[in-house]
C-alpha cells in the first residue's frame, strides 16, 4: 500500500520515527552522564560529599568544580564584541563549567556523574550531598541593580555589565525640545525562555590517535558551537567536529548547543 504525504519534505521521516536526535547517536562502550544541579538561587558551597554516589555500582567517575578548575577550563567567547555607551566593553564574568565555590542560579551545574547507564548516572547524582550556606538573592532584574543588592561577580560591580546606545544624542534632544507633545511610557518585558521538545544534549567521541573530538548535537550553529567549545576547553578548533542532523525544536536557543 502506498500513501501520498503532502507537507514539508522532512515531515514523513520525522512523524514515522525515523528522525535522528541526540539519543539516537550511539557508539561502542558508550557511557552516560547526569548533572546534579543547584536547588537554590545563591549559596556558598561549603562541601560536596560524593562518597555514596561513587560507591554505587556502575559509576565510572564523578566530577566537581574542583576538577574543572584544575583542568583549566575557561570562559566561552562572548558574542558582544562591539563597544557600548561611552566606548565601554561588556564585562564578562568567568562562567564555571561546574560551580566552584558558589552557586548563582537555580539549576546551575554542581557535579557531573558518568556511569554505565542513564539510570545509574541519575540515581548517583541524587546521592551526592552538597553542604550549602545560603546567601541573599534577588530574582528581579531591577532589584539586582539597586544599591546594596547582592553582587554575583566581583568584576561586574552593581550587577551591571553593559549599556548600549546608538544614534545622535544631540539631535535627539533637539527634536524632543521642539516637540509639541511628548509621551512617556514604561515598558515591562516578561522573561521568556525557549523550551524545545528536545533538551540541550550531546553525544561525543574521542579518537586518541588523532586527538579528534566528534560532537553530535541538535544545534543550528555549528561554527558557534566549535568556537564555544574551543574557548572553554582549550582544545584547538581544528580538533573539534560538530555533527547535527535533526533538531528537536529551535526556539532561538540552538545557536551554540
């Protein structure tokens, strides 16, 4: 029996289960990873106990911020490279791969468990105990700019990293001075986040003979992802190959991952 499918040319393959997403890339002797994420907005990490998680059968390794710090992981390149108001450049804090001394938002990665199966990795992550000392937190952008608000990074005083303007300020002021009527409004922009069907994820392989990493991910920005990975890990860009086939929803968040 044959059927005629009228629609986008890729739809038939996708709706019949023939798509290739992150979990469809599988390799020999594959291991799996799961993050333990912060359950509070702002806190100092006093200690991390991985003993119970590490003792779980099937756990291969557990990494914390101490490990990524020792590995010398850096901050990924910043896309905002143009000057802002008064010629000021954006202030860039160090973005930790795994939280080192503090967590700065709910969901920040604190530890990474590598195990033989997804289930074991997830179970082990739930056995990790983090001793937190809660710190003051603000969840409103305007409140974060108020005097005395808790600062997240030492090199970003007042939590203010960048201000941008364009146009001719003098001519604009002259135009307003001549205007018959001026209307002023406050515009509140709600916080939005892209929520694709497939979360950010990847599979990766390493060839010790060539030093080549192959990364398989649902990305719409392969060159950006290479630059980001190279900048963060220090691996030369020519040793990173990114493969992308199907993307489980773009929603504006797929450029670098």
